[in-house]
C-alpha cells in the first residue's frame, strides 16, 4: 500500500502551467502514472496528437520534465517503440548507462481508432514500454466527435442526437480486451485516483506494475472530460465512481493471461446513475428513448457477466 | 583495399548497411525493396551487426519508429518502394522538419494505381517536396556508394536532414552487377559515429515535436530550407572525401561527353546507362550529343546545370513520371525553371518515358536525339512528349 504522504512529496514530472482545461482528467492521469517511476529512473514520454500534446508542449515551452516526443496522431506507439529500440541498441553497445523507461499517452481517438494498428504492432513486438490510453470517449481536441470508444447513445458532434437518430447508435469497442488478446505481460483497466475509494491507488499500483514489468504493457484509464461529457468539473470524479459502480467501467487487470477483478462494487448500481448527470446523454431520458436505456443496461450487464467469468468470479 | 564483388543493387545496399552497423533499422516489406530488410535481418540474426531490427507492421510505423530512434540520437535507416513510400508521406515531412538524418533506400517503383510493381519514378518524385535530400544512382555501384555518403551528408551539422537514396526497382535492385566494395573498416572510419545535437536519451531532457504556432513555425521552415541549401556544398565535400577513399568521383550530376555537345539529354537513374550507349554510338557517327545524369535532385543544382548546358542548342529532359500538371513533368519543370532567363532561344522539350516499367530501348533514346537535331534545324518541336506509349 503506497503512502499518500510520501507520494505527495514526490515531485510531479508533468509541471503545472500547461494549458489543459480546468477539470481535465488527462494531466491527473499522466501525473499519477509518472509518480510510479522511481525517482532515479529516467523516462522518455510520448504523446499522440491530441489535447494532451497541444496543451503541454507548445514551442518554446514544455510541461514535461522528462524527455518528450510527439510526432503525429496515429503513431505514438510506433514512435516510442523506435526510441526504445534505439535505447536497447545503445545500451547493448555501451553507448548509454542510465536506465530509461518508455511511456506513451494517447486519447481514445489516437488509440482505439487511428492509432490502433500502430499500437497493436508495438504491443505484439513486445517493446519494453507502457502505453496509457486516457479514454474520455470522444475526439475532444477537434470538438467532441464520436470515436469507437464513445458510449452508445452519446450526443457528439458527429453522432448528434437529432429528431430521427438519438445519438451514437453503436456500443463502444472494448479495447482493453483487444490488447489483452495480444497476450502481452500486463494489461489493465482503471480510473484516476479518487480519494476515499478503495481503488484510490489502483492507477498508481497498475502504473508501477506496467512500468516495471519487462515487455509491453497497456493501461486503459477512463478519464473525465467536462466539455465532452457536459458535466460539472466539481463532481466529475463522482461520475467516475458511478462508471465503476454501474460496472460500465470495471477495474481489472490481466497479468500474463490471468484475469483479476480488482474491485467489485458491493451493490451494482443501475446504468442511469452514470448516464443521468451527463449532458451528452440527456436526450436518452425522453420517454421515446427509454428503450435505449434498457438496451444500454443489457449490454453493460452482458459484458460484466462475461468479465466475471474471465476473472473467475463466477 | 577494395574488393570486387558481384551483387544485386539491393544486396549492395544491405551490405552497406551492414558495414555502417546502424543503431536501428525499422522496415516493412514491399516489392522491390523487400530484400534490403530481408538481408539486413539475416545480418542481425547472425550477429554480424549490433543493430536493433524493428519489424514494424506498416511503412507508416517504419518511418515513425525511425523518427523515434533518430530523435533518441541513433543512426537509423530503412528501405521502401512505391505505396510504402506513399504510406510514409505524413512522416516524411515530420522527419525532415524535426531535422532527423534518417537514411531511406527508395527502390523506385510505379505508384498505384493501377497497381504495378515495375520501375518508374512516381514514388520518389511524389515525395520531392517533403524536405528530404534525394540522391539518385544509375547502378548497384552508385546505390552502394550513395548510401554510404548519405550518412555523412544527412548528419552534417549544417544539414541535419533525412536522405533518400533512390535507385531503380528490378533494373538496379535485382540485376547482379560487378562492383567495388570498400573494406568494413574503411566504411566504419568514413561514416564515424553520429553526433546528434539533441537526443531524447541525452544528458538533459529535451522535448521534440512541439505544437509550433504562427510566431515560430515560419522561422523553423526557413531554417529547414537553409539546411537544404547547405546540403549542396556538403554533398560535394563528402563526394571529394569519398573519391579519396575509393577513386570514384561524384558530383551533383554527371556530365557525359558534354564538352562540345549541341544536343543533350537530362536524365535520372538507370536509363542513363542506355542513353550513354546511344551517345557513344552517335558520337562515333560524328554527332555532337551529350548527357547529364542528375544525382542530387533535392537540393536541385540549378546554377550548375545552367552552366553545364550553356553551349547546347537543344536539351531533352527525360521524366520517368508524369506530373499531371498538363504542362511538364517534375524534372522538366525544374530544368526549364533553372534555364529561365539564362537560355535565350534554347530548345527544351520534355519526354515522359518508361511508366510502369515500359522498356526503353536504344532506338527510343536515339529518336529523342534525332528529334533534337530536327528541332535545331527547323526550329519546330513539341514541348510535351511521350516516348514509347501507344496513343
């Protein structure tokens, strides 16, 4: 169990002064992941094009205390894999002494969609790296367009809730499962650190495991975006709790092929608790759309049951 | 001591890679460049190099991994052709603007569509404005020599740009030729170690690839353009040093029997070999013909070319690509632009030839020279021509 007091003394490796929105979950995720680095270890961080990149590294400034590289939208995994390959060669040839860790960040657009091929390639090749997806469920940087991570029913600018079509009609892709199917050493799904929850240190613990497990590792972190979710910044973490308690976003890990449920809600809450406070789902609560909520609930139930089986909970 | 060997162009380039022993090669197979990473991965498997070979899942990732590895301070190379180069497009510009001296063997092949695996120059010519240095070579010897020199050109402190080493698919890549190879130690000494001005793995952390808004973007592009200008001098310096090592002379272009030529041809890559044959034959018949073979297309040696063409009356510019401008193909455009204001009354037609691997014979080339003589005599000629196509 990590000690919060000690962790808080560890200097942040993503500094303040970056330009992410108030209430954005991405920098929280980044800082908790980077906290898991041993202070003596160096890192090269990488970001796909997206909110995180354009807000943390504007010439001539950078918020990253470690070396950082951005090259394009769809290739953070390939880019960091090249950095890692070079490190391996240089280390082998005695050109470098320090220990480096390699961590790439991407939103769901750069990870689930345009960057999926590059991610799959890097994971399969088994580079000693961690890829962290901060999944906020849409292309937020370009103005809230739907991605394959967008939940069913969400109103986005390319899956708008209209008179005929009630928002996104498809259910979200399960990327964590896709990466688990790569049979890499470590895959985990988690949420940002929320004080007072039993899973407060889950992200930190998983980041530490991911960073210090040799080979490719992947973390999928549900990350709040108040702009896209149309929610209140002051209560956004309650929404993350709701995502966990409704089993919309289960917290689990797959270590060397073994599934483990890291948190099981004492009482599984109805999906409306996750949907209701978010403006992007408001239209679902019109009487004519009630059937959609039932469909969404059924899909969450089905996936949760399947996961319980995988985790040996059933 | 150099040794004489019989190798295909791809083998020669892969051997150069082995002798250079880069930090990282990241590549994806595509005909006709596939053999390069194939041979290289065998060198890795046999422990003949200490490089990391990254067998990526696409050319886009190949160039992305090369960018990451080069940003990490490594010496990095890859190979591709045709659609593979097209898939790298986005990353080509990023490699160049990030000033990363990646070396890329472009084994020239027609760009789809329609799909065609044979040689023309539509792939690399499409990438001519990506900010990469482009060096072209006629045969396996030149592909090998250019590849070794490319390391020094790209990594020069005044340049710091990626380099494409282009040679013709199948004709050069697969045909086995006799060539002279340097000793491993000679290559090692010639290329030295890469000294990267900034590295992700360096003493101090660095940030690369920032968002670059209007206050700075323009200055960065200006610096990039300056680096490309600097490359011209560096190409010649490196060539001079290479000549000392091997006795083989290189410049920005090669002049063949141009001394008193009245009709000349400007051409790129392997067809220059065919054309030289024609020049010899026509010279034996007393006709004053010559040839210029472009080696450096980026940077383009405009002033030098104007000087070399000063005394010719007519010059045919040969493009193994159609630019679809309706006006002129890429090389033709460059040559005419270079000659503008410096060539009053000069006859400068363009010929598009050999698309998709269509054979170009000595008769075809001779017919071009004959067109030029007719144009000199009558003053009449077509500016935009196709050679060897059924109309």
